[in-house]
C-alpha cells in the first residue's frame, strides 16, 4: 500500500471500514463510528452501566463466548422486535434502552464490532463514538491529542449484498461530528472533509432521510433512528479494555 494512503503526515486521520482501519495503523487511539447502529447501541448500553463485548458474528461461537462470561447474547434485531418493551436485547438501541437486569452484553456486528476487534489487536485504544456522544468523545480525546497521540477515526460503513463496503453517510456525519467538537488543527484532508459533511447536514432530519435511516424505519425500527439522531444526548465514552467496552 502506498504510504501516502496512511495519512501519517497528520495526527488525526480518517479512513473507511476494516481495510481503512488497517491502513491507518499503527495509531495510539482509534475511534470507531457506526451510527446505525453498533456504536449508538454501545453508547446506550455503557451509559446504563452495561459492559459490552464486541463479537464478529452471532453464531455458536458467540453463544459459547457469552456463556463463558455470564453475558446476554444480543439477538438479531428482527427477532428481538427492536422496539422499547421488546422481550429480547438486540443491536437495536431502543431494545437496550428498555432492557432490565442486563449487566454484560455480547453484541455481534459485522461492521462496528468487527472493526473494534481488529483495531484492538493492533494495539490501539479503541473508543466507540456516534452522534449521541460526539462531544464527550472529543473531550476525552483532547488531552491525548495534545500529548501527541496519533488518532484514527474510522467510519464503519455498511455492506452491499456482495460483501463490499458501502460508505454510509450517517457514519461520515458521525465521524465529522466528533472531529468538529475536537477542533484539532492537525486533521488530514479526509478528516476535514468529514467535518464539512457534518456541518452541512441538516440533522436530525437528514438521518431520517438517508438510505440507512429509511431502511430501518421501513422495517419498523424508526425509534432506533430517533435515538441515533440525539446529538450530544450522552456523556458516555465507551473504551475497549481487555476485550470489553466500559465507561472511559
């Protein structure tokens, strides 16, 4: 890979998905952004005192992993019902907001969770960010950037049916929201473009109108989009420590 693609001339960098995350390594801190819905759900969980274990897929291995840690394994969103009051906990932030008696949660996700696991393996401190906690994450980052830390901001994106990356505009806005609050002058061109995109977005209406938001609403999960659109509603900073997201 061309070294210029690593954006190493800038302290704060941005690139998409798991391949982009790998391209920016090594960094000191990695900020994963998956607005609809992994990092939004993660933030809701952490602000409620729930420890979250990221996992790649919901399969037999995930069930065994959850059992070993005395944790609840999140259901598929459609199986759990997704809305407040649903019986099960899923990737839906509304389901986590309504959950009772959950202390530990295994949260599989092919995008945000997978990227978090990959980045933790590179030695970076991994943080989950979304629109809801963008200012809290930026405040957490400020002293680290001031001290010279290299930061990668990774919008997770979604997947097309063939498995290729679909850059998702909501993740671009989420990444730009954090960087806008950070106010660092040492942004790569890619990071600066995300800030411009966030400032141009008419939130929350834009989140409802984007393709991912419309898809969730059409499937009956409009409440998840509403929660994701609550800019600065949370002060939680989920930090991945020893394989589990806890309050930073």
